[in-house]
């Protein structure tokens, strides 16, 4: 009986877990004060900076200096892992902090082929 009670408490705890970030919080992180996110490392398709807007458009400055306006969306299946789709590319979105306490975004491009498990990682830091 005691084991059943512990199991039920564990299961209810799993179903009642809250994620660290909500959709609104992520939108706020991405768009507050028209923050410009600079690519510090990664394979974002030719992008140099991103500026995410509350109307779900993003201004992308390419490596060649040309600007592009693209759509972006946030999605999740479980309110724990979040995905951002920029234009037609879907990335896993991870908010993290470096050793100095500065917030940055890690975008992991999902592999197109199940046989390969190589994630293409892009690191974005806010421009001061």
C-alpha cells in the first residue's frame, strides 16, 4: 500500500510539473526593447543578427549585409522543450547563461535525417 501511494505521488508530481519558461516569458526574452541578437557561433543560414518583433516577424541581417524580414513562431508539445521556427527552419530553443551571468540563446537545428544525430548549433548573444 505504501509503495502504491509513493507511485501515485510520483505520477501526480510528473503531471503537475511546471516548466521554467512559459510562452509569454520566451516571447518577452526574444522581443523586449527590440533586442538585437548577434550570432556568435554557429551555422544559422548566413545570418549575422536577428531582431525578433512582437508581431512574429524577425529582421535578419545576413553576412553579406542584406536585410530580410521573416516570420517566426514558438511551439512546444510539453511546455518543457520549446522550438522556434524561423522562416522555414525549426530549431530547439534553449535559454542559457554563460559564466559571467549573461543570457544567451542556443538554437539547435533538428537533423533532417534520423540516421544522423548531428545537431547544428547556433549561439545568439544580445547586442549591447
